[in-house]
C-alpha cells in the first residue's frame, strides 16, 4: 500500500494518521505471526506423522500462549478442582481368612477296634496321628460352619 504525502494537513491530523499507520503495521505483524502459528499447528496435527519427523514450533506455541482464552476468562474466586486419589484394589481374601471365625465341626474316620491288628505280625495297631483329608464349608440356612474330615493313621510297634 502506498503512503500518501500528508503535506498541507494540520499537525494534529498528521500525528493522528501516523499513529493509525503504526497501529495498522503492528496488527498486520500480529496477523502474520498468528497465521504462521496456525499453519504450523495444522501441519503438526494433520501432516504426516513419523517418529523421525518432528515439527519445531516457535517458543510461543510450545509455551501455550496461542490459545489461552481459558486463563483470560478464569475467575479468581472459583474453588480449586478436587483431585481424586488413585483407586487401589484391595487384596483378595483367602478361604482360610473367611472361615477363621466360623465354628469347626470335626469328623473323624476311624477303623473299628476289631480291625486294629497288624496283617504281618498280628500285633496291636496304635494311633500315631491323624491326617486332614478335606475341609469344606457347609451352609445350612441360618447356620454356617466348617467341616474338617480327618483320617486316623495307625502303625504297629512290633514291625518298626
């Protein structure tokens, strides 16, 4: 745009027109800068993507001054957002933990006294301990208990 000669105009009019021309130049520079930033942002978003290709944006774009309307319109009197802590999953409880407070009913599987005779030496068998065969949870309406089934083990004193 050609500049016109301002000769013959009063001094206040010349100063006013000069001020407007300066403001117009500043605004044109700002429009050019924002247009360049917008094109770079579009190229970064919609252009070919590769790990090898990196778009170098100006410092202003990286610092976030490009679109900062939220900061301009934010109110100081609004409360801070609430930060929710990350949910931590509780450890699963085991069957033993669940049944530790329940009453226990023991069922003992034993052989009759008439069969407590050693097959080899015909000696008397003596109890040496018992073995847990199974543990089950019994649920009867309005009753819950644990049933432990044991088997008695025998050995002959003479054969050892």
